[in-house]
């Protein structure tokens, strides 16, 4: 993904027990990785909440 690329992300939030839809941005601090337990993770800048968030397990990304 390109730096400063804006996208819409949808993922299940365990904390809220529902699907979350956010506008996100890929930055130099964004990354895809696996946790120590082997769970897929995606860290991105959340434009709605103005901070970094991490989606886990599964997510869908759509270009804006």
C-alpha cells in the first residue's frame, strides 16, 4: 500500500461486539503482521478517531 493512501476498513471489534467501519490511512507507522500467538493484525491510522488502531483476525479494505 502507498503512504497516505486513504481507505475504508471494516472489521469485527471484540470490545464493542459489532462490525466497525472506519476511514483509515496507510502511514509510515502502519503495518501488517502476526501476533506472538499467530493472529493476523493490521495497524492503521484511524481518521475518524484520530489515532492508531489495530484490526485483528479478519478485515476488509476498500479504496476511497
